[in-house]
C-alpha cells in the first residue's frame, strides 16, 4: 500500500513511489531549460523519447537540409535519394535547402546530460555546473568527471570503417587519423559520439544522424513545417 501525507498526497519518503507526471507548467525546453507553455512544440527522438522546445530556441536551433548538406558534404541531389530521408517532401518548385529537418544535438554534457544550444561553450557550462572535469581526446571530445575519466578512456575511441581498427596517433587523438588522412571517412560531429562511416554510405550516415542525434516534430507537423507557405511565413 502506498504511503500518503496528511493531505492525501503521495509521500516522498517512500522511495519506491513513481515520479509525478510532468504537467504543462513543468515542461522545459531541451536547449535553454526554461519552462515552456502548454502549446510548445512536442519533439520526438527515435519515436520514444519526448522533449519540448520553446519559441526562441525553436528558431535558433532549427536544423535544415542545408545544414545536413554542409555536415555530410553531400549535395541535395544525393540527399534526396537517401531512404533515411524519404519521409521528407522535396518540392519541385525550389531546391529544398531550407526544408526543416529537426533539432540537432550538437553538444550534450557528458556529466549531467543537458543539451546545449549552438552558441554555448561546454567549458562555460562546466564552470557553472561542474568541478574536476577532463576532456577526452581519444575520439568523443566529451567531458567527464576526473573520477570516471580513466574508466571512460578504456571504452572510448573511433573505429575506422576503412582500416577496420581503432587507429593510433602520436597524441592519442583518434580524430586526427580521419581529419588528416582519410577524407573519405565521415566522423559524427556530435560531442560524445564515436561513430564513423564511409562517406559513400550516405544513407547510413543520415540514418545515424536522424535516429541518434535529431529531435523531430511528429511527421504531420514536419510536413506542415516543410511546406512553401509556412517557409514564407517564417521568413517574414
């Protein structure tokens, strides 16, 4: 039987009680952590996790096909052929570069797991929220506490899809291997991610980015966001 307080509400002393459901007033933006209104956009990632975005971040953090093009180095014609993007409607009357894709997790704190905004500096975040942190340069570029850093290093590293190994470099920074030697290999730009793909496997790259790092509106909302009418309205 669940314990209750004198006023009949669930007791916080019973450690087994489930957390209270998030109300409309408690919903917080994924990026700035401010409380959002009930009408704020509801986002999904991998069709299970739910998040929210406030009106301000909804504009500043938006990720488009043009952003995806710059990130992958592929042109729009190649992106249009990707099965991972088949649910996005590419119009015939313009190139589709400003089609809304979602909200990309560029930076995520490895300690508290908060998602940072595009212009935020992880070091500033650490100075405000954490102490005794170290940055991993083996591949993930993620910060962790000094206490857990050694165990993190044993798990970290980027597996090269061309060489079939975790490459060794003079400074033990695995990303140097890809930046300086293997232009045909794509490494995920999200902090904390060690995934790498051959650039010719563009569909796999897009599938990874969308399933692991992009928060999206439900598909019906995405179609409305991508329509030429809504694009013109947002530009006004």
